[in-house]
C-alpha cells in the first residue's frame, strides 16, 4: 500500500474498515435463544439482555415486536428476529398499508442509526399446525408477500429478511428415511409456493424441531433416539447414518427442499429444546442430557450428513413462562434454560470455554413468606375442592401431577402448592391467602425435596401485577383438575 499517501490512504482505510464491518455483520454466527414473554411476572428487559450477553448468546428470536424489549436491545451487538403473531396475519395479508405501517413502526424505527440489529421478520409462528385446522393456510403467504413488499419500500430488504417459523411436521417421510422426505400432503402445493418465495427473496427456511414432542406423542418412540448418544439402532440411509432424531429430521427437510430444486436454501432451526417439568419425560436430567448433547453437536460444527458446516440455531427457550397456554401439554410453561427469576436450572456449557450458565443479576424478590393449607383444616372440608380449583385456574399448578417435580406431595402438599402459586402470582396480597378458613401465611419454607414452593420476583410495575398480565387466561385442563381432586380425596 506504499502508493497510497495522505488523504487517499485515509479514505482507503475508512473504506476498508466499512467493508470489514459489513462483512462482519453478514457473517456473525453463534447460538441464539428464544425470548418469550407470556409470564405473569417478567424480569426487566435490560436484565434479560444482560443475561443473553453474559451467556454468550449472539442472536435472539422474539415472538412479537415489543418496543420495550427492542429498546433494551439497542447497541447490544445481538442480532434480532422480530415476530408477527398469527392473529395479525389476516390483517397483514389483506392490507399492504397495514404491512407498511407494521414495518415502519416495528422495524424501520428500531434499525435507524443501527441501534437495533434486526435481521429477520418471522411472519407467524407455526401457522400450519394441524390443530389450527387450516385457519392460516390462505393468509400466511399473502402476509409474507406484503411484509416483503413493505421491507422493499422501506429500503430494508437487503438487510432484513422475511421467514416463517414452521413446525417440523410440515414435511414427513413415510419410512423415516430422510431421503424419502416430502411436504405434508394437505399443504404440499402451498409449501412449494412458500419455499419458492423464500428462495427468490434470499430468505431462509425456518423450522422448529422437537424430539421431546415425538416422545410425548408416541409412547413407543425409542427414548435414546431423542438424544445425541446411546441409540443402538441408527437409521442407515444409503450409507448416511442417523443416530438421533434431530439430525434425521433436519436432513428430511434438506432432501425435501432438494426435491423441488431448492437444495441450497439456507435453513434456520428456529426452536429446539427440552422442558423440565409438567410430564414424566420433562425433567432436568433429560433436559440437561438433550441440550448439552445438542450443544456438543453444534460446537463441533459438523452439521448433518446432508449439510456440513455450522448450524444456525435458536434454543427454546431462555426463561420459563407461567402464563403460556397448556393446551399442548402441562410442559409448555417449563421450556426455559432458566426459571422465571433467571436462575439456571442445570449445569450447561454453551461455549467451549463455558463455566456454566450465568444467572440474572440484581433480581428482587417478594418477602420470604408462603400461603399454605391451614394445619387445622380437614381434607374433607366441603370448600376445599372449589378453592383448589379456583387457585389452579388462576395460577400455575403444572408442577403437580404424575412424574412432575411435585408429583410426590401428599394431599395437603398439593393443596398448599396450589394456594401458594395463587398467592405469589397475586404479589402476596393479604386477600390472596384468604381461602375460606382453609389457608394461612407462613414464614417456614414448605418446599419438599425437588418440589420448590417459589417466591415470586418483585417485577416492575405493570409487569408484576397478575391482573395486568392476564392471570384470567391461566387455565388448567379439566384432566389436571380432576387429577388433583382425585389425588386429594384419595386420602379422605
């Protein structure tokens, strides 16, 4: 560079640094996390951003575009995928103006001056689940197209890409052999259209892969095949060996894309994880085995037999959410690597040099007191069943039941757990422990073994109030309530 002198060299240096910055922006990699917010009490957004950075997460996937969260991510160095909920798809599919307004408010306003590094817009979330009965099949692609058009109009389409997070059941193999994969018959043509659209716009295919769900749905599913070691009957696909379900599922997608001429389409694993409670297979040993096994696979950078090289992945999820719908199962509120208060659930190394997960810092808690069943109350009290029902309908009793962390409590313990869950979610209000002559506040921790009676965090105003956070939406299925009642009255 001896021929560059003075001002010329200065300008050259600036240009090279700028080019390097652009190159770096496009090639930043690393493990990501899903940040869900369906909780009665949420940690401050700034605390969660610090957790992400302290634990080496370089990417985060959101399920909406909450301005408070996006503001907290400013200048964090964390890449962001913002989400559009399914209930917005109809409006966005039928109005280009609505799509432009959404992009202006939730993307353009935050990427100005490079304050928030938004890379993707996730249009919907698993909209083709069969439980939705086709509700979103006619509007997902139009919504995707309108958001893409809005990004183009805003001058952001080269920086921000659209995608649709899809469940791994949108493709299938009749024999479980990856090379025989194809899109699900009922959405076959639609999927081909979507994939073509993604390919034409340089966008990735985002898929959520859950070996736990396969185990949950099918009692005969081989347990070891859900993990990354120990399976004795691997799948041999013309010399390609699959010893775990994740790798086989991923390559089933690769083969499916290749079948329609999109073999080079980039793939993002939008969600992968293992819950820790709410089901006999949702426990800490299994979760630790699965996530650490996956991270070892990820850190090795070997990819899959059909796609060598590093994977692009977001772990599901960062923090437990006690207000999530449990229609799919009681485990839904327990996917987090961390409990609701930012405490790690188990030892986990996310990087080669990790010393385990770093907890949230400066967390404030409510006083150390609990609401329990009064010792003087009899289990045959006629008001007991209705009180337990009310508590569980308006709190979180998903840690009660067969095979759960609190599954070994006796009848009185079950009642106390339900009462305390309601009491904590209601911020320990005196009136929240006024079950009719049934309950009492205690300063003695009623926790037993692995069953922890938790103290709620003292979250910021507007986030910590159960009425604000929608406690009314916390519903338990009739089956769990019946289980609780039967469990209680077995001891009568």
